[in-house]
C-alpha cells in the first residue's frame, strides 16, 4: 500500500466533480436549460479522461494499491473512520467502466431526452448516479462504500420514477427502493458485525482481522454481504425490482444495467474476497444464488414481449453468471469481473439500440408491433446485432471469451456440484441465445407489424455515435480484455492470482464446441419458432404452461405478493382494527361514559328551589346522623 | 319550669318552619318559615345560655337577629323584583336557572 502522490491525490475530484455538477444542474433552475445537458454530458467525459490518466499513473507504480487519505470522518474514542479512497486495480477497472460507458450513455441521452422538458433535472440525477457509484467503488472502508451504496439507491429511485406523473413509474421506483432497502439492511448489519468484532470498518482493517475470525462471524458477514449484493444487483430472491425498473427513460436502464448499480453487488463480493475465503458456506450461497438467478432470468426472458424487459431479464441472468464466477472462489474473480466489463459494453449497446427503436416507434416497446425494422434503421440494427453476437457468445465476440470462461470454471470446480453448475451455465447460454434471437427476429426481421401512424426513422447522430462505439466494443472488447491475460494480471493484486492452467474437467476445445452447439440450438430454435413463422401482432392467449409462467416472471411477483404483501396487508388491517376498536374504543368509551353519566346527573339541577332545600335538609340530617352515630357508638 | 319545654317548643317551631319551606310555594310564606326556623334556633341558643349560665348563646342570638334583618332586606327586595317581572311570587315559577 503506497500513499497517493502527484496526480493521484486529486482522485477525490472523481466524486466531487459530478456531485458539484449535479448540484448546479438541480439548483440552477430554468436559466440553465440551454446548456445543462452539455454540462451533464461533459462531466463524465472529463472524469473518464482523468481516470485514464490515473490508470496509467497507477500502472507505472510497483505497488498498485494506493491509498488516499482525505480527512478524519468519524473520530470517536475507540472508533476512527477516515474518509479516504483506495485506488487499486479493482477500483480502477470499475472507475474506467463507469466513466467510460457512463460518458457514452450521457452523450446518447442528450439526443434521447431532447424533447423532454425535464432534461436538466434528468442530467442532474444522472451525474448524481455517477458520483454515488464512483464513491461506492473508490471508498476505502465499508462505511464509505455504504454511503455510495445508498446514494446509488437514491439516484436509481429518482431516475426510475423520472416520469413522476406516470403511476407505473412511481410504483416501479418505490419497488426498486424497497427491494434495495432489504438488501441494504443486510449490508448495514454486516458493517455492524465488523464494528462489533473487529472495531474497524476499513477494508485493510477488516481483512487483517479475518484470519483470526471465527467461522460463525465469517459466515454471518458473508451471508449479510450477499444479501446486500442481491438487493443491489437484482439477484434471487430480490430480483423482481429490476425488470420493473424499465419504467425509467432508456438511458437510465442502460446506466443501471451496464455501468452502475447492478454491478455494485459483484463489486462488493469481489472486494470482500478475504471474507468469502473464510466461509465456505457463504461462498456456496453465492454460487447457488448465481445459478438460480441465471436460469430464472433466462426463462423469464423467453416469455416477455416488451423489448426492454427481455433485456432486463437478460441482465438478471448475466449478473447471475457473474455471481456464479465470483462465488467459485479465488482465481475466478477476475473472470467474473471480466464478464462484468464485457457485459457493460454489450448491454449498454443493446439498451441504447432498444432506446433508439423506442425513440423511432413513438415510445412503443411491444416487440409484437415491431418487425422488419432492420431496413428502416440500419445503424440501430447493426449495433443491436453486435450486442446480440456478444451476449450469445458468438465466436470472437465478447461473450465468447468471458462467458465460456465462466462455464469452464464452473465445470472445473469438480465433483457433482461442478457438473450441476456447469450444466446450468451451459443451459443458460442456450436459453440466452434463444431469447436474444427471439428479440432480434421479432424486432428487426420479418414483416412490419407497426401501425400506420408510426414512422420509424434512424436516430440523430448524437445518439448513433455512442451506440456505434459501444457496438464495436462489444465485438472486440472481450478480446482486448483477455489479450495476453491482461485483465487477469492487472487484477491480481486485488483479487488474487488466477488458477494456473491445469487439469480441466472437460477440455477447453470440447467445451467450446459444446457451448457453440448449445448456442446454435438456441438460435435455431428461436429462428424456427419466430423467424420462419409470422409473429402474431397480439399475444397468443392459448400457450403452454411454461410460457405462461415465463410471462408471469415465474410467479415471483405473485409469490412476493402472497408471502409478503398480503400478510403485511392483513397485519396492517388487523392493527388498524385494533387501534380503532381497542385503543380508540377505550378512550372514546371512557369519554362517552363520563358524558352520558354527566348528562343524566345534570337532570338533578331542576331549578325548583324547594327540591334543593329538601336535598340540603337530607344532607344535614345525614351529617347529624353520622355525628350521632360516631358520638354514641 | 324546666328548660326542656323551651327546647321542645324550639324543635316544634323549627320543624314547622322546615316543613313550611319545603311545602309552601308562595315566596313570602317560605320567607316567613325561614324566619320561624331562625327564631327557633334563637330560642334554643337562649335556653342553653340560661342552662349554662353564660352569655355566649345570647350574644349569638343577637348576631342571628342581625343577619335575619339583613336577609329580610335583601330577600324581600329580590322577591319584589321577581314579582314585578313575572307577576307571581311562587318559588316554583322561578325555575329558569336549571340544566
């Protein structure tokens, strides 16, 4: 660990700059409307340039873990938290991804949001998102990570609910926030456990203590961190918010899915590698969550007719792959991160081209009403095709390098579990090919199915240029990452070295061919089902039970509703009833008893003087009787 | 001549007065009955003063007379004004001050 010097000591600008610009954009008011989007788009570009300089500066160091002390944040007697940054290979990879892909999405959004009167507000939130995500990956303690973590949650809430007058958007934003909150509770408990057992929350402090920690503490930390990661990354069982988050504008979906937010969970687990190294149980849980989510996302993705939802489920399943990789243990972390970056490229490309389609189709997103767009929108089609080839793992495209590695690592785990995980991952690859082909064919091929009032057109250049860059990156990015084991080498100081090329369960060549066969089967199946037959313009009603289940997200929302929402509703109703009838009943009953009693007692005040006199005399007699009784008893 | 007779007489007068206050409606009669009760008490006081050979009772009797005189002045004035406004001296008619 070396101290930051020279240009590295300005790393705090990475967080400060977007926060500042967000504040300017949100506070400047209408007078900023003319230039706000350019400022908003300029900031991440500047950050990217600085991050690139920083990257080379760190690359030239012999010790590539650089700490930057900023100020003493929480100085309490036995508890010291310093605000600081950790510039190491892992965080630099994320910073480059966030600022790089983030810049392209920002530039794209300038064109995409051109007709929206809330564009200034949008860019304010967008910069806030970038700032929070950068704080998340740059913080040098779990506590500063947590601040960024919450900031990301807030920014995503604001952006998903950006169309605030739309009911569905408001609901989706709330859903995302609440699902994230469940995960955040896990992370905050983990931080409390760290403080209780180790008295520190900084990365070095906690990891230094991990060797001596009991297995119980390690498992508790692992499971709580996993819960946090599941919430943020949309993993099973907290995945339902992610598809609904499509209610936000498309650049938001791209940013959430490609550069920020969902990658935070993977980052957390990769960063906490020393904790997961200590607990086999937690590691197994990560793998299981990854495998379940991977299949879940694939199956749901096959049943959706909404283009953006298909992509959302594909993110769910791709993040499942990353969880699977980082859960497999030392050596596979780098592969998970590699897939994350590759995914950042091709998912951004896919989302941006989906946004371009939406832009052209008057915000309609039902794939059954598209068809034959390839001829009208050639650039968008090309970019989508690049993303498509990358995600299905077409030879030499990004997914081919990164996803196949994950399948290989899963099989190399050995034993029955290795076979199960490998087959799940392989099956996922086939299903991914199926639903992506379906989306491609339904959107861009076949006969046109859109209505006459829609006039599709290619997007303006400010949108197409970032799309093309991302499309090219999705094709060649994987090769660049894997070239000479570059990224794995680079990440070694942060996540440990990769496994030596040793014994494989299945030889890589056989596995590659097998994967390609499975992928080809998926593509072919989808082509037969959707490419060769005309696609009905409305959803068919009579379908197989599997399709119905996939359309209903495998009943995940229904389960949440039945298990969590309904009992909660009942409990609330019971409590309201108890409050109305019980607590209020006692108070109101007492008041009514006094009121009624007084009303009756009042009648004694008749106004007849003689009756008063009689009662006075009765009283006098009573007093005398008592006196006499006392006197003579 | 035993003091007992005086006490019995006083008790009888007091009872008559008390019953009169309770049963009569005419304010003047009620008023007179009150006077009767006061004087019955006076008689008792004087009797006990005589029995005990002290002057205390007699002094208090004077006080009672003074109070009674003052009471008559105010009471009669009130009764007069009620009679003027309501054309009646019945105590049951003046029953507005109630629930």
